[in-house]
């Protein structure tokens, strides 16, 4: 129920995930290790990682220092990683997971996610701006079903305690569930006051899939950000609510998602902001605040993943299933 904030959320397999954590996307080498150490010393117990962030080795070193120094033990920290798009072939899934485990210097992951819905060829460049149609394999329900079957084997082999998805629409999740033996524990997606995704959240709730939020502030450091893009952190309503609670606009954005019962993973490498983000868990929004924040939704997606599928007029539809998802909701 909206309005209650829990420290942990129970997944559909009984494991618990901290409702608040540290995101590490765009956290640069030379900065991310110190950020993870500071976060754990400050009280964070959830670190979100991915092979494609190219910083897991440094995160692993930071984790080991914290374990050695007694800051935390392994079982006190929830660690997520993700399968990148050029490892979707079933024979590549376990090897990719083991690379992340090796870099993070861990025996197991708490959560391993399929990072995106569309596959890339093995030789696709790391620079997404250099990806061309020659590298794109696109989305296929049949291929994703095979990828997911390989993901399920990671649980059997105790390489990851839970598995999930990221950037999946209602349509693509429905397709996956037709053959899945393990229901995804989590769907990690973009979500902020201007893009609240209520229909996708309601769908995930109905399937027992936890809704996890990245970019809860609107991803101010995202690629291709335009000066004309509206910024949730500058929204007058959010500013008014922040003054009311003696909080920052960012804290209000985070607190709102926590009050919605979501898992939230804001990214930062700034020690002060890491501390301030954690304090968002202490902000108590009232019913009026929640209604005002709910009304801010513009259905405004900032991160469109246009690189993932071949160029053409149906590109957005292929990735996000806008009309199909609307039709599915309309049938309910």
C-alpha cells in the first residue's frame, strides 16, 4: 500500500531485497570504488552493478576491503549484476555471470538481471553510439525464452539466488512468462516523478514481480540530455514539498518511490549526496504529498534505448510495445 516504507521487500521466492541501494551506472573507474566504500560505511546494504558498466572489478576490490575491515559481511550486502545484450546466447549466459562473479570477487550474486530486451552480436562495440544494424539482433520471444532458461540454471547452480529482468514491457514479460519456470523476481526500469509507469507497475504487482527503480531523479547525468528537457529536480511542486519537509528535491523524488513500495537505487559518487540520498528513507510524505507527486506524471521516458533495435519508423514500438501494452491493459 502506498504510504508505507519498508526497509526490505520480500521477493516471490522468499528472499528479501533492501528497498534502497546504490546505483553504479556511469560511475567512473577511479571513483566508483570509493563511492561503494563510503556507501557501505554510511549504511547502504544494497549495491546495483552490471557487467556493461565496466567498473565491477573496482567494485569488487571495494567490497573486499569492506569485508576485510569489518564494515559489513557478505551476507549483509545485497549485490545485483546484469547479463549484457551480447551474451544472450544460452551457451554464453553462465560464462558471463561467472565473469561478473570473478570481477566482484564473490561466490554468488543475490540478483542477476537480463539487462535489456534486444540482443547484440558478440562483436558489437562497447560504445553504443558505434552500434549499427550489422550488430543488432533485435528482440525475439523465442530467443529470450532460451536466454531465460539459461538464467534459470544459474539459480540451480547457486550462482545467483534470484533472477530478474530489466527494461521489460508488459508485452515482453507476458511472452517470457509463457515458458518461464521461474517467474522473474524483479523488473528494473526507469521511473521518476515525470515517468511513473503505473500500468507496468500494476501489471508487475499482479504477477508477483517487484518493481525496481533506476533514474529516480530523472538521470541528470544521462547521455544525450537536452537543455530543453524538463527536470523533476526543478519542478515547483517537488520544491514546495521539499521545503515542507526540510529536504532536498532529490530526497523527495526518492522518498516518493519508496512510499509507492518500490525498490530505489539512485546513483552517485559524491560522498555528501550519497549520504543525503540515504536520508531520503527518513522522509515521511503525507497523503496530500503523494497525491501531488502522483499528478506530476507526464509519461516522459528519458532513456529510450534507440541503439537496441534496427533503425526505422517502428523502432520505439519494437522496444517499448506502446500500443500492445495499452491494448493488454484495456483487456483487463
